[in-house]
């Protein structure tokens, strides 16, 4: 149930008020009437709930006056607390139901999105970066605490086990362009990879590996890329010591907040005028301002291209530049002329 913290806190204060009234009532009626603790508690509860079995009644003047005030204040407070509790229960269930249907409709409309399996430490970083780049994605998560946190951030979520076929189908695996298996268990990531590739052979799977020997298993399962966070972290720490300026430059590019220098992958269309031109003939730097730092062809990446290197259709140009320069190159890679 999705209830605001303010409403929950308000109801908890009401509950605390009811308990305080009961305590005051028990102490007061024992003082005026001399009831035992259990009889006093029974009498106060049946009075505040308007049950009124009639087995106990105040006989002293002080007890009668005390109970009149208790009933006037206590019954109203109890009824208000019960009403608020029922309203929260109904509202929470209705909100949860409507929210789930709304989420399902939004997920059903997505195409070419990314599935993120697991919102732990690694998954959270993936979510942050995809959200920053405004890439549509759906998070698959089974932990209720993590789910509530994701809901507060207004993210698209599918609740369930990412190793389950039905859960992947609900998240739109048949329409997705990519899947990131970021669960802490390598075995789960292998199973997710196998399942996703079986359901959608064209989906690109990037899987997390926590152990070195898991990388080969994930690749055999069909993962297109395997990332070992601890291994990458160790390499990053070593490079930060040996080549700090290089790390600072890469960070400046990859973390876009506050700067406009970016790295982008641009695919050359069949209709582009760049097709079958050499790098020198294309004069990309002069025409757009963007710098091509590598070319990927059939999954293989070449080094820094020379002027004599030929550009072919479906080549992926790895470029660096300002956003407007990269947009200009994207247009050039798509259009004829």
C-alpha cells in the first residue's frame, strides 16, 4: 500500500492519543471506584467502544463525573481514530490497485526500452545514468523496501522475480532493446540471460559478474557484454594513481552535469553520403566540429581512424564533441548529401 508518511504519522499520533486516554481512564476509575486493574481496563474499553455490557458502573460521585468527561472526550477520539484507520486502509488498497493498473498500462506502451533486473547498488547506478540520459526503462525488483523507494521516485516498476518468464514478459522483454542483469547472484544473472535470450533473441544483454569464473558462463548463456564491478573498480583505482589527468578527462565527459562535452555512438545509415567515403573525403571534423575517435564494424573496434580509412554503411562512429556538433554529425550520418 502506498500511503504518505504524513498520513501514517497522523494516525500513529491518534493511536497514541487513544492509548493515553485508556491509561488515564484506568488510573482514574481505579482511584474513584477502587476497581482492580483488569476490571478497570475492561470497564474503560467497553465504555469507549460503546459496548456497555452493564457489568460494571461507577457508584461514587467522583467516578460518575470522571466517566462523563472520559466518554465525551474518549468516544470521539476512538471513533475518529477508527475512521482514519479505515480510510487509510481503503485509500491504500485503492491507491495500490490504481497505481498497479496505471503502471501496467505505461509499461505496455513502451518499446525499445531497457529492462533493469535488480535495483541494488549496481542497479541503482544504472537507473541514475539511464534516467539522466532520458532513456526509457523498467525496473524489475522483488524487495518491498526497494520497491517503495523506487515508487517514491516515480519510476516504472514490475514487482517480481526477474528469473520468472512471466515477470520478464510483463516488463516487455519482447519489445525491449536491452536488458541489464544486475542481481548480486551470478547464478540468477545466468538464468535471466538464458531466459531473456530465449524469449527475445535480438535483445542485448549486459550482465553483472561477481566472480571471474562467471564471465565465461554468462557469455555462453548469451550475454553480449559482461561487467565485473569489482574488477573495473580495481582498474579504475590503479589508473587514478597512474594517469589521474586521463581519469579526470573521462569523468568530465561521462558525467554530463555542468559540461557539454559528450561521447556518442552514431550509426551510418545506408542512405548517408558518408557511405564509401574515406575519412579524409568525409571531412567530418571540418563539416561538423565533432571528432571521430574510433569506428566499430561488425562488433570490432578500430583505433583512431586515418584519412584513408573507408566509412561503410552500418558503421558505428564513436565520436566526441559538443551536443550541437554531435547532432550535426547524426544528421550527416542519416541523410544523403
